[in-house]
């Protein structure tokens, strides 16, 4: 479910401009997906399920470097392969559950990059994907057919030992709904922004990664999501025995209102998880808390939200009373399980409660199996089932989704 990313080789830093233009890398990213959704929360659906058959072709090119400069461009073409029996948020099919993959022809990325290895500096300007840490706050929403990108200037410096410093000014947020996304702050395809993103990561101690960040978001079309978030994240891993390793991740952040946010905000976020790996087996247990004040919840509007709080995507917006998510994951990678095919099954269970009132608002099971035939072609079968405690408890009604995805990257 990841998005192929390419970086320049720098092979023609001292060569001609023609060499840089002609000795680059093509970007070919093809993904076909069937998504079936049954959502009891859709009161207008009258029991109808969504069936979406979509095909995404992302085609582009990245030049080689010339005097440190390179250019990358890519476009998305997304088709519906049959009747649009789903609500894409753009097609007007509001009597079906939502599958947020509108048909479109759209620019994905168009960026100019300058690299100076002597100063450990990379500057990228233009429309680009930005993914920081685990994408909990800043991500590209790569699961959807049209990814989220940013019209931004990004500065990355690695001149200090074992340290990566990232700063980005974001002038626009291009959301998954595309340039023809529907009107309204909840679903508009583009946010005008005057946001500042700072992230510093230190890896100078064995097994330990420390990160500090400040995300100052000014989103003109979504002022209620304009916030200042300051946080710390720590990740530690160590070998336990031959072939066995363990690790922990902890993070804390505080969020306040920023720019033109009309509501007062003073909320916390924290998470703690532990994992054990043995050969291809991995087990994770974690707990994540996003506070709510009773009127507003901790927000992460630029995150890859599908990766957190369950694949049913019911908690893309944090409830007003906040959310606590206790989750357990078990996965297993089986190389050459079927000849050259590598299989990777995974199962996750979530238990959700409101943070402020401590009310049970349901649980969810997520299942997936990845089948990788080689580095280019893979298949994925996924399923999620949310069982809700009902809207009277502050949660949701039942929802299920099935995905079948075929991906090719070059």
C-alpha cells in the first residue's frame, strides 16, 4: 500500500544538461483496486453497499542531476472501471457509502530539487510529497489512489553528526479529492496554507532515535484545524537473543489553537507501544490517546490517517471527547511461501474508548495478506470490521470494508 518514491542519482552533477535530462528515471506506478463498503452509518444509503473498481496510473520522470539540480514530475490518471456505485465525494452518489477515490486527471508532483553534499543540504521546491516520522502528523495518504501532496519549500540538512533537520513552508495542501474536489472545508480538494513544519531527528546513540517537532498549521479553508503542535518522539530497539529483537516507541505532543482557529484548544496526544521480532514474526501492543475537551478533539489534518485508529476510517476526525485506542498486531513474513512469492499476513485488533468520559465506543478487527511476486508486482487482500457501541455512546454503527489491490511499480 506504499507509494513508490524516487530520488536523483547525482550521476551527472558535472555532466551536461542534456545528459541530466536524458539519463533520468521513469516513474511508473499502476494500481488497480476493488473496494466494497458496508456502512450502517450512512443513513441515506438505505442498506446499499458501495462497490468501487478503480485504476490509477501514475506516470512521471525524474531527471539526473546537473550542478546539483534535478526535476521530478508525475501525473495521476484515475478511472472507474464500471458503474460508480460509490460516493467519491465528487460524483454526487450520496446514497452510497464513501470510497474517497474520485476519477480525475491531475498533477501529482512537480518539484525542483537542489542538493549540495558539501553542506549536507537538500532544498526541494514545488508540489511534493512530505512524510515525516511515521506520518502521524505529516504524510501523503498513500493508501488512496490520489495521494496528498504539498505546494511547499522544504529544507533538509544533515551537516550535524547523526542529525537530520527538516523545515518546510507549506503554501498549499493538495488533498486526495483532487483539483475538482467538492466545496466545503471538510472535503475541499485544496487548502490554502501558511504553515511551518519543523522536525529534528538525532540518531547518535546506538539503537535510539530521538525526534522533536513543531507543526504550525494555518489552513485557510479549515480554520478549526489550524493548530500549533509541539512534541517529542523516542524509538529504541535492541537485540534480545539470536534472531530476536525488541523495541519501544513513545511520543508526547501538546496542541493549541493557532492562526484563525475560532475555538480555544489545549489538548495532549501521547502513545506508547512495544514490539518483539523473531525471524519473520512480529508482535506489537500499543496504546494511543488523543484528548478531547467535549467540544473539540486533538486534530492531525495532514496525517496519513488511514494508518491509525483502524482501517474503517471512522476516526479520521477525533471525537469531541477524544479517543483512546488499545491495539495489538501480529504479522508474519514468509519468504518464498509460494515459489518466488513472499506472503505477509497481518491481523490487528483495536479497542476504542472516549478519553474524556471513558465510554466504550466499539472495537475493530483488521486483516491483510500481502503477496509480493518481485520488487515490482504485488497483490493485497484486506478486510476490516468495526463493531460499534452505537452513536448514543459517542461512537459509530457497524462498518465493514474489503479491498483487493494489484500494484506495479517501476
